């Protein structure tokens, strides 16, 4: 049965939810390699160019209360994360953006906490667009208003990210008690209705079922401007309520990457290097990903700690892996 499903996927036929769930059950390495190879071929038939995205973390001051139970990004949540509160100055944002531009990384993600109605994102986007030729992705979750989205559009923002993380309402409420799934969905609609490219992804391993994951991927098709799906695997932060929850297995994360590629042949699939580690970049590319996030320029001036793990990907190492696989890193 698995072989028949793989054959259908290779031929570009539509798969049912039940067939995708069967693919998630694959355990033997030989069959997994077949799945990943099919996904990579689908990507390569579209393009063999791999996008690189760096980052500027604007602020870790977050007004969500109570805090998301896994978060090590917000101030005073984990000594292994961004424990001390910060709000980057205009000068720091500009300096970081210029280092990314000089490293020929084409894109930067500007992320921050809740409580600003998008004002911090608008400010960062303006600084970067006026002083560099970088593509800009804004990632402040649901902390946006129609006014701030309009301003971002006027500034020429390229993509706005609002991760739903899970569409299982019970799991969402349990892990993110101060946040709102319905608000995040409305924010995704707002971004899409404005005509801006939408990025919205999954956080795997927070209690959701395989069925939830497939349902989530299908749900994202409701947004007309969806152009990017980040696939993030849970990694626990010390001193948070979920510190004893095990990390999501990389193999299972790669299955979701491959399935997402089969379901969405043209979509940009993002693997954040902090959640896999630089040494595993090769595996994500072999499974069909085509955007590597949190790639840090060698001369980057700021400290970087990933949302999923305090590791991050060095630019030179990432480029080396991409080229080793016969793929082309997108540079400027």
C-alpha cells in the first residue's frame, strides 16, 4: 500500500488524508529515503534554489499573560533563552540588517513579542527597507492591527508570518493559555486579504496527533496568499512549564516536511536551523525544504538565541551544505 501511495505522489496525483497518514507511519529507513527523494524531486522540478533567511529579534518584552508554556524567548522565562529584557534600538536594528546585507543573505525576519499592535514591526521594516535591499519577513504573531498591516504593505514588506502552531483548540489553549487561536486565524485572514504573502507554520510535538497535523496543513489552504509554511519541531527550554516534554524527533519532523512538499509542490517550506541544528540542515534539504531560517552572517553583531533552541546556523556552514547537495543558495 505504501508503495502505491509513493507512486501516486511521484506522479503528482492528489493524496487523501488517509494516505498522508499512512506516509506518517513509515518507519523503515529505505522507505523513508524513497519518501524524501520524491519530495526533493518535486522541489527540484520547481527550483533548486534555496532561500536563506537571517533574523533580527526586535524585542523579547511580551505582554502575553499567562505566558506560553514552552516559551524561552520572552524575558524571564528561561536562563537558556533571552532571559534579560531587551528592545533593540534603531541603530542596533540597522547595524544587524547591514551585516546581513553585506553577507549577501537575501532575507531577514523581524520578530518580537506581543503588546505593540505591530508598531515595532513597522519601525524595523521601515529601517531595513530604507537602508538595504533585503526582503523583509515580519513575525510578531497575532500582534497586528489593520492599520499596522496597511503600513507594512505601504513599506513594501514581502511576507508576514503568523504561526498557528496547532489548530487543535484544546492543545492550543493548554500550551498557550494567554494567546488566542481565533485571533491568530483572523490575523492570517487579514494578511491574506491585504494581498501580502502569508507565512504560517506548525509547531510539532506539543501534544497534537498525526491527524491534527494533516488537518492543519489542509486548513492553511484557506488563505489565498499562503506562500510559506515553517515546520518547527518542539525543543524544551529549561525552567519553563514544558521543560520535561521530550524534543520532537527530527525524523518525524522531516516526514512532515516531505508530506508538506507533496501536498504543496510550489510552497516555500522553512526549516529553522535552531530547531534542527546546523549539522542537520542536509537532512531537511533532502526532505524537500527550500528555505533555511535563522542563518547568521559571520559578522553578525547581535546575540542570537532561537525560539526552539539556543543554537543557530552559521552562514558559511549552511552554504557549504547547500552546495554539497548540488543546490544553489539564493544570495544578493
